[in-house]
């Protein structure tokens, strides 16, 4: 992607954040508002994430996400189940999924990659570190990687 394409307002990257922690949602929104120029939609549980991705009520009017930031520890349906459903769905599997979680457990890392996560990022505990991690994810998946249309 050229730098001209990055500044092209027609190529806004649509990001879906699946996160139930209000503090993490707030920090992610702040990172997007102050440092990034992409669209961020948020759902707070695994069932809502799948409804959003399948355009089910009440999520019938939004662009298809170009990138999903997925927490593992979610209510109703956890992130592992959501990841498995996304990667087993022919219509959804091409959307890159970045697991963004507090878990540093090796079994969570291994299981996420077995379920075909595109990346696994442990959330930094401090605000500046969290903002920097979001910026780096955005930079890599928007500026470096070619996403499918």
C-alpha cells in the first residue's frame, strides 16, 4: 500500500473491537480518536461479535470489518469460540483476527494460533504501553500488510 493510499479517505480501515472491559474499550477508542484515522466499532461479548459479523439484528448496517481485535475472556461466548467460528466460516475467515488479551498463558497463545489467529498481542498494563500497542497493530495491519478488499 502506498503512502498515498494510506491518506486516501476512501480507504478507511474498519476495525471491530470485541472487548468487555470498559477501561480497555475507552483506551482503544482514545487511541483511534487521537492517533489513528480508522473506523472503530465495538461489541462487548462473543455472541454480539458473531451477530455483528453476520449482519444480524441489531447489527445490520455497518461496513465489513477489515480487522478484528478480539479479547479471549468474554461473556456469553469466549474469544476462543468466536475465533473458531470466524475461521470456520468461509465468508469470514479472510478477516485478520488479532487476539488482544491480558493472558500470557502459553496454552492461550498456542490455542489461538491453532485456531488460526493472525497475531497474538498481550495487552500492556500501563496506558502509554497500551496506546503504543494499538498504534503498532494499526501501523502493521494498515501500512505494512495488504488487507483483502
